C-alpha cells in the first residue's frame, strides 16, 4: 500500500522528523488563500500522485508570488502527469501540496528498505540527494553508504559513522544522526516495506529537513494499522486490482498480452516465466487462491478478460485445496456468459483433475486444453500468433 508525499511527511513529523509546513489543496480557488497563510515569499506547488519523477514531468513548480502559485496550480491540477514510474499513460493529478520554500544548502538521500540477501532492514544514505537512487547505484555506487539494523532501529555508533562518512556539516551532525535513527524507527513502527526521504536537506539556517518523502507499507501488516488504511487513495490504484481484492482475489496488471489465471504466487511466477520462454509477455495475473468458489472463479476470469491488452488467456491450476472441477465449472460459466473473442488455454492438474478435464471437453466451448505448463504456454503463444495473422 502506497500513500502520497504529504501523508508520508505528516507521518514522519509524528516521529519528530522536521518537514516543511504545507497545506493540501484540491481546488485552485483555495491556492491564493493558502499562499498567503504560508510563511515566506517562496511556495512550492507539488502534484500528489503515487509516483516519483514528478518534477521532471512538470508536476513541481517553485513560485515567488500568489499569481505564480495560482497559475502553477491551474496547470498541474487535473493534468495527466507522465513520469518514468507512471508509464506512458500517466496519472491524473487530483491533489496538490503547497509548502513553504526552504533555503537549501546541501541535499542528501536517506531511505530504508529490506535487504533480502541479508534478511534485514537496511538504511541507505548518499550525498547525492535529489537524484534517483537507482541511477546513483549504477553510476557511482561508492557514494551510497548502507547499514543494516535490528528491531530496535539503528544504533548510535553505526549512525554516527554514517554521518561522518557523509561529511555532514559539524554543527548539523547531531540533528542528522537523530533524524536517520528516527527514520529507522518509523520504518519499523509503521510496518513499512520502503520509506525514502529524497532529498533530506540541510539549510543555510542550519536545519535538517525532509523536503520530499515516499512511503509504502507491507499490506500483510495492515490489520495492525487501521489508521493507515484511512490514507489509502483508491484513485491511485488499478480499479481491477481493487475489484479483485473485494472478491478476496489477488490481481496484478502487467504490460504484455497474455492474461494468466493461477492459484498460488509460486505457480504465477513459473507461469509467467514459461510464457516469456516461449516469446510472449503476460498482461496480468490473477491468483484465485485456495478457497475460491465457482462464482468467484467466474468473476476472476471476467476480470482477466476485462484488460484490453489481453489477446489470449492461460488458466494454469494445480489443484490441492482448490479443486480442478471447481475451476472448470467457473471457467465454463464465465465463457458461456461472456463473448469470448480471444484464445483460451486451460491446464489443470491435481485434485479432481479428470473430472475437471471431462467437464471442459464436454462443454462444447472453444477451450484449448494442455497436459502440462510448457505445452500450455506453447499453445497460447501459437494461438495468439495465429489470431494476429
């Protein structure tokens, strides 16, 4: 689960991390009043979408007057903002964040995520604030300093060494050290899977300030944080993923042409890998899990087909708790109801597999069956090529 920049800043402020004063705006009519309420002559107007690179896409403007702020808001609010993280379709801007300008002296990067090799949270800091950390890692990896930490957060000795490595101004070292330790505690307390301050700036007035913030959470831990669920912005999420979640299903949109209905994350990964091995790309995958009913499977199938990128569908089910005859009944019900105009390949294995296969064969519907995953992937890719000719 992701949240907006201004929401992340509000959460960081609760951990006593300094952030600029700002106000959320959803109507241009409020911009002049907000500009007058904020201190200083410089106000930054920032688009709020769940993606980075907003400045490069024209979604961040530094304004020196109320008229400039109004003009910036008119240009940004409602625009389809395209960044390297949104894809070419972009994301509509429905919210703005107006915040007081900062007299920046130096920009740093600070972020926390999970180091999966070491199986621990890791703090990453760099002197290259304001840049994409992936670009820094690729071109100048020596400028990234890292430290793993345990359930109590980053210890003082390690934090102090990081501050020294970053060559922070002597008068700001204590504040900088305090903030990176608080950042690790926020990461743990909120069950984040990523929290990032880029840039973490020092000012000419000798302050250390989080000028930008990005935060996402472990969805499996949301039951511990009902207050965070209130921050969810469904406008920023894929409507198919939301609809699937409402039915207890897991759906992920991708960029290819083959829709995948599977049961289990491991089988989903294997299915997508074999599709790629045969020269095609998955358009999405939907995990029906182990407790789906005939009706749920039918709904899942309809969701997979609702993606306009889908040129063919591969159903790959290994029946354990999820019985193959239930899958077959759901697929048959969906195909009978929906006008199926793309190839469909079904591979079943496991509990009640013979019953399921017989149901598919006797349905009289245009369903291509396969005995194993490799054959299924080969048949769906060949079927798509045939349809395209």
